[in-house]
C-alpha cells in the first residue's frame, strides 16, 4: 500500500472545476479546500508507479497551477509479509 499527501494549487477561478475533477480520479480523496483554490488530497494505490502517474496527471488538470507531494508512506502488502 502506498499513500501520498499532495497539495494541489488551482487557479481560484477554476477551483470548482478542479474539485470536480479531483473527485473523479481513482485513488484520490480530497480532505480540505481553501477559498483561494488550494486542496489537500491523498492518493492511495497498491503500486508506487500508479501514485507517481496520478501526481503527474494532477499537473495536467485544467486550472491546476501546481501539485506537490508533501508526504509519502509505503507498507508491504500483508499477504506478501505473511508468506515470508
């Protein structure tokens, strides 16, 4: 399991559109939003490569000015650990 905390900064005039786009992305959860268009989101996926791809896709959303990963945590899957 891989979890990343990301700050997404959107142009204030596009913040509604960005919020709606964020809510449609698999593995992405919006936790907080400021009036000036900043979002605190988490990305939770099984593979780190998918998390990285998702962060790159955040940059490509219309109205997004930046997306910065501020936290990352990784844990091995329980099934893999139990097999050892």
